[in-house]
C-alpha cells in the first residue's frame, strides 16, 4: 500500500532526484518546452512552479534562493527577465502537460511539458477566437410594449408572412362586403339634408 506517500521518488536517491529535477527545470526555462516521461513531468511541475512564483519578486534574496535550486546563471537571467514579465498577471498554473502516448521500447508514458505563456500557436488561436466570437441571442423574441403598431406589424410580417397575407385577404373581403351598404346609405343622407333645407326655406 502507498497510503500517505505523496512524493514520487522516481526510483532515485534524494541527491540524484534533486539533480534530475534541477537539470530538467533549467532545460524547461531555457527551451520553454521539453519532452519527458509523464511521472517526471508531474514532479517537475511541482518543482518549477514555486520557483516561477518566487521570481515575480526580483530581490537579491529571491535570486539567491532560486540559484540554490537551479545552479545556472543563464536560467536565472531568463527566469527573472522574459518569463517573470510574461507571467506577471498569472496566479499559478504556469506549465501545461500534454500526454504523447507510450514510448516504444519500455512502453513508458511520454508527455510534453511547456510554459503556458510561450505557446504562440495556442495564444494566437485564442485571440482569433475571442475576436470572431459573436453575440448570441435567443429565438422567438416578443415585441416590446414600447414598439409602435407599425413596427409590430413589420415584425409580424417578417416572422409569419402567411398569417399576414391571410389577414389581408380577410380585411379585403370585409371591405368589399361593407362597400354596397355604404353606397345604399350614402344617397339617403342628401335627401334628409334637402328636406331640412326646404323646411328651413319655408
């Protein structure tokens, strides 16, 4: 059982394991991405991310602490220079592990570990996606109360033209039926007015 065993010793002594992680951290800082086994990549992430966090504060003390781990002046210069500048706004999660399958020979799981802010392909893809993203709206919007009847009629015509055409034909039929009645009622009004005028003249 492995209860309570949180540290993967990687089948090495402490000095060998520290030297391994230090060399891998130097390679990651210089090259920005390296390929290794999945177990080593997970341990490297726990080793290098606290160092990157400490590099955000550029003081003599932090430089000496990080140098005690890395033992490489070029890595220190790169870490406190371009890397600290790029990760200044990021609160942790500086590395990404991508599984690459199994290695031919010993069938070990291989993974790629890289610094997140230095993958130009993914960064450009993310910016393009955010730029081309359009605002989505729900379907079946109802007309607002503030809309005028003309605007509501136009909106209804755009949504359901068949219904509007049917309503128009019904209106035309009603107008056609009402036209003869209006013609019959129209002559009677002048007669009444004529009778009134004759009575007034008498």
